[in-house]
């Protein structure tokens, strides 16, 4: 992913790409590299932007961000808390979810993390303006502070929270008074020992939350492609009119590039479908916590 500059170019396995030839084209247009490879020009999606943007801190994977939004049931107009801004990936997902009249209040104790998140946030907004008639909502308030010691900066009850912290058990106890009863706090945790520590802390201190779900989000990538003979020619379905036909090239154990290029995909073409070799690795656990009213705990909002 690059910011286009007419003075720049990229050398790749598919040939040289000159940015000056791309500037002015529209998403969906094609571009031919120096080796004749045809490519499609497009802008990155939010998922792709957060994966490839500059980072200081590791980010929650987009599949976890999208699932967390569902767990929290974030809606337009909600005010939500983010503890652990990091490089700003989840900040952007929350910003899109709460919309124009909602608000994201984001805390991070590290200034360099916060500065990188702000840069990424502004870069996404500036890019958004180039391809959309409406502006991206400017709805994030960044705080350079540890939320554990700065909850007084939040002035009213919130509709949910996302915690991505090294010590989620301490963060949870601090933010509980800020969340409306019945709403959800979702914690992103890298390893299972931390999940166990969090649940143990909840039970030990009898915190007014229910552990509704602990999950690991798994994506399985699949390869779906036309099936080919070892010679390179397409394989046809059994019983089709083309099944069993071979060319003289196949009989000799070879096929020419010209023959391969003229082959057409038809309803008789067989397809191969199997899990892809490359799969997404473990990217963290999500813990869904439902807040409830409990007057036994002084200081907690009911």
C-alpha cells in the first residue's frame, strides 16, 4: 500500500509500476506493468488499510475488530470507550460504527503510540475524501493518559468499551463505573493465561459483570480454481462431452502455450476446491463481558 507520488515507482515480480501513470485513473481501471501484467487499480478497504498502515504497537486483526463490534452491538450514535489506542486500528472501526452523532473516547498511556494513531486516523480521513461525497465523521477524542488513573475525563455513562491492555483486569475495574448497565465490555487478549487471570479477578472481586463468551476468531481461507491436467490443460467433468478428450500434445506428454491460452472455461470444466496453503494464524482472544447493576459494589454506577 502506497501514497501516490508522481516521482515514485515500484519494482515488483510482475514488472515496474510508475505512479505517474496511475495518478488520475479511477478505481476499477486497469494498469499494464512493464512486463505486460494487467492489474486493477483500487483504494484499500478499511481492513486492508489497518493491516498495512504504519504501526508502532501491534494491532488487533480486522477479523477480531469486526467480531468485537458485533459482540458490543455498537450502533450509530453510541458513545464508546477504547482503552489502549495503540496504532489506531480499532479506533477507526469504532469511529465508523458510531457514526456522525456518536463518539469514541480513546486512551493510551504512551505518547508515541497516540501520535501514530492520530497520523493514521488523519491519513484515512484524507484518503476517504478523495473517493466519497460525504466526509468521514471526525468523532474521536484522544487522551494521552492511563485510563486507570484518568476516568474523571469521561463525563457521562457510555454504551460500551473495548479494552486492549496488558492488564485488562485492572482496566476493567477502573472503567466499570463508566459503562451503562446492560452494555458490553469486550477485551482483546493475546494469550490464554491472561484470559484466565481476567476471569479469576472478576470472580475474586465479585465484579458486576457476566462472562458471556470467550472466543477465538478463526478464518479458513479456501482455494477455488479450475482443475488442470499435469500438462497444464483444463480437466473436464466426468460424463461431459469433453471428458476424456486429449490433444496430440497431451499424448506426447506436453502442451504448447498457444493451446493453453485458447482454452475456455465452460460448464463442463472441473474445479478444485480445498483449504488454501496460507492460513491466518492466531491473533488473540475476545472476552465478552455483560455489565449489570449491583448496589453491593460502592462506586459502581447503577
